[in-house]
């Protein structure tokens, strides 16, 4: 059995060495630096837009009034918007967009959306503390 394995090993060893990444040519990058910087800038811009949408809703007088009635500190919630990221920021921005849309149409039934937005922000504040 050993006699038949030696020729196979002698054949496979050079093949494996040639196929090894150590002997391969220089690696090419999937994304160049400029494209990566541009993608990061777009992502940062999108996050800033989402934060601005949440802050716009929190700056509304009717939202501040409702938060005060609920005993919530809007200034602290507004400050916490800067710490939001990922799914929390996306959800808060979606809720803020729904509130803005409802208010633009003159709807008076946005209490649930505003309450949900404020509760999300309070939870984030408590987790950040």
C-alpha cells in the first residue's frame, strides 16, 4: 500500500503547492478606496437624514406637549437621537416619517405613533445610561 501512495503523493504535492495562495500572484481588491469612502459617506449621510427626521418630530410643539403630559423629557430624548444607529435609528426614523406624513395630511390620530416613537427613544436612553 505504501508503494502506491508515494507516486500519488509525489504527483499531488507540486500540484497543491502551485495552487497554494502563497504562490499566487498579488491579490486584487474587490472595492477600491475611493468607492469604499463614497459608500461610507452615503451611509453617514443617510443616518444624518434619519436623525434629522426624528429631531424634526421631537421639535414639534404638539409632540413636546404630549411628551410633557406623559412626563417625558424631550430634551433628553433629542440628545439621545445622536446615539441611535442601525435598526433602532431606522425604526425611529420610520415612525417619525409616519408622524410627519400624518400631520401633513391634517390627521389627528397620531397619538399611537408619537407614543411609540417616544417610548423607543426612552428605552434607548435607559439602555445608554
